[in-house]
C-alpha cells in the first residue's frame, strides 16, 4: 500500500484541514509481472471542507517525479523536487513574477529519528504522534475503496 504518503501528508499540512471526501482510480497493466500482486498507479482526489481540492498520483512505472504544485487565489508555489534530501527547489509565482527562495538542505529522515529519540528521552509527544499515522491509514483505506468501487468515499 504505497499511494504516495508524502503527497497525502502535504495536502493535509498545506490546507491545515482533513479531507472530507475521496475519489480514486487505479490503473495497472496486469500483464507486467511486477504488478501481479500490487497496483502500479493510483490517482486520487481529496476534497477539503474549505472547498480546496488536491489531485495526487502515485506510480511505480512512470518516470520519477517528486513535485508539488499549489495554486492559491494570489499566488502559486512549486516544489521540484519536493521530497529529495538534496537541492530542494521552491518557486513562488504571482502577478509580480517569480522568485526562488533558498531552501536549506538536510537529511529529513535523520531529523525525524533525532526528534523521536528526544521525545523518548524527555517523555514528550512527537510532532507527528500515532494518531497521525491512524489518520493516514484511514485515508489510504478510503482511497483504495474509492478506486475499487469507482464511487466517492466520505471520510
């Protein structure tokens, strides 16, 4: 079950909301032996309470793309690559033009491990507690249900 958890989390983080509805489509060439037991591509759309929509795709057979693009009423934001450890590139565009703020490089996985160790040592709650993982699983299950049934799934 790998539907692109980074994009799922990014949509929740960027909107500050939890999705209320999911639609999804799965596409797999079953003659390809790599996908005898797992899906290849899943495209899903999340609808949020504010009306914001997130369109996300996860694929194992297409060229690697790790890009987020966010459209707002006054500007847009592009991260490409969005989830690599090196050379993150952000572009912000609006009616005045485009700018590329410098982003710090870092090993996000090492930072997560350090944070977890600090929480254990200090008996504090992590920034992303287990409840976040449970929300992720519920959304992933809703995405798979929507793909299987071809219907909107309320979450």
